């Protein structure tokens, strides 16, 4: 029984501590998105001074990006009751994007694109293309250190649910709903487009420079929505069909040649793009010997230092990569059913009795080839797992000589009742390039007073890969030279190799082939030069072929059909007409029919490009007004019309 009037003993005052202090919690809550944003920009721009300059030039974007990150962080906090987890999650996502973009820019000279996200499931394969022990740079280390320190502070001083525990349920719901409302209003495409939008032909690098990486990527996502062109009508589409049909010449060759294509990974002529480097012997003697007797010249690729799948697809389809939505590319079109109907030279050859086959000396995991190549007309697709167990390797990949042997083996085992369309894709000369890439030095002994010993090791790795590619070409030519049946062989490099020496230099810049490694500062002439590789057209039947120079990824498919004496679908007839004004179109590079480069579409070619936009939209995204007519052979169309006129069921 308590004594009346007895006083309670005063409670001992709890010692003050920073741990779980609400003031510190609030301070770290407000600071975390700013540290994340600074770290992302530091990795992207590589210098703190440049980050400050960007923030000063674009304070509005700094504020908007900060508020969106803060809202996202608070939304997750209201759900989980933790500050550590949302900061960790946002750091991993945001800085992960920045790191990938940084590494891609070092490898290929261009930042992360929205279309690259289709490759996210193949990150392990792509990471293998990096130089071993790649140096990320001081800026990356500082950014990661800042984030690590931030997470450590949160873990030590604002642990668990120290703050949110005190929130009532209604308070947490209210905070979450406010965050959702803010992000919904801010990121709604119509609203975001108003303050993120730039000029029509803006590149992703330019968006990143103007808006910052995170907002730049979101702006790229908004720009990826493909709208109907202004002139997209059924009447205009039918007019293009008439124009293409007026130039149709149905070819009936006396004897169908076998068609063998070899797209060679990063094949180039070192005597052209490595000035001031000498070799003890020629790295590509077979190619140089063959160019003395057979047509050869410049091939205009749609990419530089990477993106092989899109070069391959542009050759096969005649569809300009530059007209595909930014959120996809030719290997990752949103609607997979498109591959069943788009024009392709594979399907054209198959329609004319050819067996069709694809052989690649690497895995089938990249570019979704296993999915879309059969839909485009290939009857057989083979990858590295289909090669003999003892197939020759040198360095990380199967050799091009092993690829040539596999192609010869497939030719030997072909269906003898049909001509063969055989597409080979090599891998031996793929990046990375470094001193110990192969089992030993090339023996070609590159020398240059412009390069260090380590940099000459990069050149030696490239020279050894080129020498292997040249050996594969020589083996195919030697074999088919003795073939009694006609064979047409077309050989070209998919793109120039990426020869990065770090953030500030590349082999190209140190040798004076380009003035700077900053691709955004390249003029039209430099862009064209860095998108040019060699090609060769060989045959064993002394064909008198009309072979223009330059050729391009956009125009090569139509020419291959012509050289083989094959009938061309209407789309490729139209493509051949358009080649008189358009050889190549991609961001910041347009090459006209005479090979003259521009950074924007010249006025004389605008009508042709408008028609191209309409056709591509109709084929990939639109109503399909003429997609069927453009994809089939003219002779098949005439037969269908004849059967209809006679009251018979068309096939």
C-alpha cells in the first residue's frame, strides 16, 4: 500500500545519443537523394568541376531530379519503415545505370541507350568484352566511396525503423500517396515532355549533357514512342508500291549461284586506320591480294565499335536503324510478330528455292537471334555449341578459321537439289584488345613512335585478330575456287574496332586518325570515316558485276540479290531506287548517294527520307497497308492476281 504523499523517485535521464536521433534522420533523408544524384553525374562527367558546371547551367533539372529521387525514396520508406533499404535500392539502380553508361562510352564511344536495356539479361556476356582489370577511374571510386559512406552513416546513426516507428498508419499512407501523386504528375509523359523535350534529332549523349543522365534516359524513353509520320496515308503507301513496281525487272538466271556471306567482326585495313604504325608483315595479305582481281571498296556501317546485330539486320532487311524507335533496335522490335512479315533477303532467297542457313562462332544469347532469325526465313541456325568439340580457339573465342571450316562442312553437307544461301558471322576479332588476349604475340611486330609498349600490345591483339579473319577468308576462297558450281562470296567488316585507351584517349586519336575520342565533337567527315570498313565481292564464275563504291549496310542486301541474279521483293526494288540519294542514315550522320556525308538530312534527300519513314512505319508499327505487297516477290504477286482474275483461290 503506497504511503499518501510519498513522492516518486525522479527517473534517471537517458544519455543523449545521435543514434536514432530524429533530426539526424531527417537530415540524412534530405541529403541522400542529393548524394545519389551527385554520384551519378560524377561517374557520367568524370570531374567534380563539370558536375558543378552542369548544375549551374541546369538548376531546374537538378531540383526536379532531386525531388523525384526524394519522393521515390520516401515512398519506399513509407512502405518498409526503413531509410537504409530505399537509399541502397536507389543507389544500386541509379549508379548502376551510370556505371554501365560510363563503361559503354569507354568501349564504344556512345552512352547507354534506351534500346540497350533490351540486353540487360545478357550483362554477363557483355561484361566479358571489357579489358581485364579495367580501370574505372578516380571519379568512379570517389562516387562509390561517397555512397558507401552515406550508407554507413545511415546504418550507424539512423538504423532500422527508428523514425518511422513513430509514424501512425494514416501518416505513412498519406506520405506514400503524396509521393505517388507527385511522381505521377511530374513523370506523366505529357507533362515530362514539356520540360524534358529537346530538338528532334537530339542524341542520347546530348540529352544527358543537357538534362543529366537520369533525366536524359527518361527523355530518351519518352522519345522512343513512334508516332505516325505526317504523310502516312493508304493512298501515299500505294503510290510507293506503284513507284517500286515500275522498276521491277524479273530476273530468271540460267543457273542460280550459291550465295555465301561472311560478315567479319571488326574487320578493317590497318594500313588505312592505323597510320604511323608499321608491321613486319601484312596482317591481311589474302584480302589485299584478292582486291587486285575482284571488286572491293568501302562499306558504310550503321555503327561504330559495337552493335553487330544491327548491322546484320540492316543488311538483311534494308530498314534504316535510324528510323526505328529509340526504345528498341532492329534486333529487339517490340512486336515479335514483325519478324514474320518484314522484307528480308533470306526470305527472298528461300522463296526462290534456296536452302537458307546461318552460322555464328559465338553463343545465341546476344541479339535474340535464336528467336527472330528463323522467323525471317532461316531454315537452319548454328552457334558455337554446334561446332566440333575440338574446333580451334585462340584467346577467348573460336577462330575465324574454325568458322570457315564449319561453313565448308555445312556446304559439303547441303541439300544438293537446292542452291545454298549461307550467312557466316565471325567472332575471333571481337573486343577486348589487350596484350595477353591471345595465346601468344602475333609475330607481326607492330611498331610506332606514337604508342607506348602497352598501347602497341593493343595494336598487336587487333592485328592478330585481323590476321585470323584474313586466314578464314583465304580458306573459303581456296575451297570455293575448286567448286564446280557457281559461288558468289561477299565479305565485309561489320564496324571498326573500339580501341579505347581510357577516358581521354584511343589508339585512333594517338595516331592522328581522329582528333579526339569525344564522339559528340566529330564532324560529318569524321563520322563517316569512323563508320567505314572494307568489303570484297568474289565469285568463281567470272561474273561481270556492277559493284558501287561505297556500299552500305542499307544498300548491300538489294545488291546481293542483284548479283545473284535473284528476283527482288518490291521493298528492295524501292531500296535500290532510294540508294541513288541515300546510302546511310543514323543519328548525326547521313550519307547521300554520291558518298557525301552530312550531319543532318540535306534538303535534296528529304522527300526520299519521308517516304522511307512512311514505309518503315507501315512495316513495323502502322496499319500494314502495303507491308505484304512490299515483302513478297513481284512474280508471286502477279500469279496471285492471275488466279484471282480466273476465280481461283490465291495461295
